[in-house]
C-alpha cells in the first residue's frame, strides 16, 4: 500500500457463523511496526447485518486489529492484519 492512500478496515460479526450481530461495538486498534503499544483508532457500530467498516489514511507499516469485546449474550471475537506501507 502506498503512503497517504486510503486503507479500509471492515468485517462482519456473526454468532455461531450464521446470526448477524447488529448494533454491536467494534474497536479498531493499530500497532506500528517495531512498537509494543496498541493505539485505539476508532470505535464503530455494526449495521443490521453485523457489518462494520472504517477508512483510515495509510501512514506507516503496522498491524490493524478489530476487537469485539463480547456482551451478556455473545462471546468476544477479533481479527488482525499487517499492512506494509511504502
């Protein structure tokens, strides 16, 4: 990915692989390459289909991490991906 370009994080929350988790909070974190610190970048809510999306500007290499902390009815979940910025 080129520096300054748009980077989009997106995903879908599903319970047991089928039921969409609507109106749930997902937090997006970033950890720069070589750093040990995670930085909170955004808090997003899922839509009626359990989907979420958020766009950022690519500034440096690092790992993006989306986290659903769970609630009284549903277990937590997370996903991460590394982005190489040139």
